[in-house]
């Protein structure tokens, strides 16, 4: 149990690398549907982990810098 608690604390210190589709859409000022269309046409890069689609923070930074 103690090892698990220590591992959890270490993970909490790591920066987030991915955000949910909803978080990315909110950050970019887009609707979820528009963001999904941009992912489908490869304008925005996303990563599927299991059934979840997530957007890398670096992709959001790229889009904001290019705006």
C-alpha cells in the first residue's frame, strides 16, 4: 500500500501530456464537433488510447502559435 501511494505521488508531479477532446475544444474556442472534424481531416493530431480520443498539449500549443 505504501509503495502504491508513493508511486501515485510521483505520477502527480509529472506534467500532463494529453487532454480530453472537450478540454482541447474549450481551450481552442471550438465546439467538440468542429474539433472532431479537424481530427478527421488530419488538421489536428489526436491520440486514441483505448476508446478515448485525446489531444497532445504540444498540438494545442502548435495551433495557438500558428493562429
